[in-house]
């Protein structure tokens, strides 16, 4: 039996947990999907919604599932896609929400980053986005030592682990509370819809219909 977005099987949609999760659900509700089960107390990670099978996961895992074909389409931040640009996927739609900035931040007080470079020859940068950071500094020919961290990067300059950080910034409040300030803005990030390369061909009509409905809901 055909479903509402033009196919016989539900599209598998990978949705990032965290700050993008609620706006994504709201957008799907605008399309007319019933998300009662998703919003309930269930600890399930997979929800059958008729035309869509919704799979919840960490933002950084979305490109992995998309590339492998374990999900047909997915929603995650542009920051994640840029960091994992070696993976194969199609970026289909800028969903517009979750807007934030990738930025270089350093302590408000103390030696400037320029002085650090003059004294030591290179900066130590703590980040969860090593590839993004390396590309940024390579463009300006600056030498850096990347320290990859998984948790709160703001503590790195406070403990002497690094001179500065490269991280995603929303309001800047967390930076300010930890005595940091933005030194350079690197890029802007919003939520994006991506697709598996094979699914984009074999399930083109379903995915096109989904894109149209999402685009209409954004306006």
C-alpha cells in the first residue's frame, strides 16, 4: 500500500538528539505527522510513524548512518557535515533552524593569541572539530597544535590544556561565564537535511516529496 509521501516503504529518517531535536519534531508535526509516541516516555530509539520511520541518535552519528544506508535521510547540523566531509552523502535542504557559529575563542584576560604565537611559535587549540580547526588555520598559514576533546572545551584554556578553543557558539553565554570571548568567526551552521546516495536515486520520489513538505513547513 502506498503511503503519504509516495512509496510502499517508510523512509528511514535519522534525527539528531540535542538542540536540533525539538525543532525537527516541530517541523515534522507541521507536515502532519503524529509524534505522540516520540514525545512520550518510551525509551525506544526507533519510532514507526507510517510514512516515516524515525531513528534518534547523536548528531555526529547521522552521517555514519546515512553513508551506510542504515537511514535514507537525516537531519543534523552543518557543523557535523563539514567535520565529516569525507563521508558520502547528498546535502538536500537548509532547514534554517539551529543557527549558531563556529568560532575561535580565547581568554578575555591574559596574553593575546598573537603573543602566544610569537613566544611559542604555535597555538594549542582544544576542539571537538579537529578537521574544521585545521582547515581554518591552514588558510591563514598559522601553526597550531590540535588537542581533541569530547566534553566541555571551555575548561581547556582555564586549566592550561590549550591557549584557545574552536567550538560551536550559540548565544556566547557559556563563553562569557568561563572568561572567554570570540576572537574569530569561522563559519555559520544550521540544521540540514541529507540523504544516502543510493536512496536518493532509488527513492527519489519519496525524498523529493519529503523535501517539498519540509520546505513548505519552513516558510
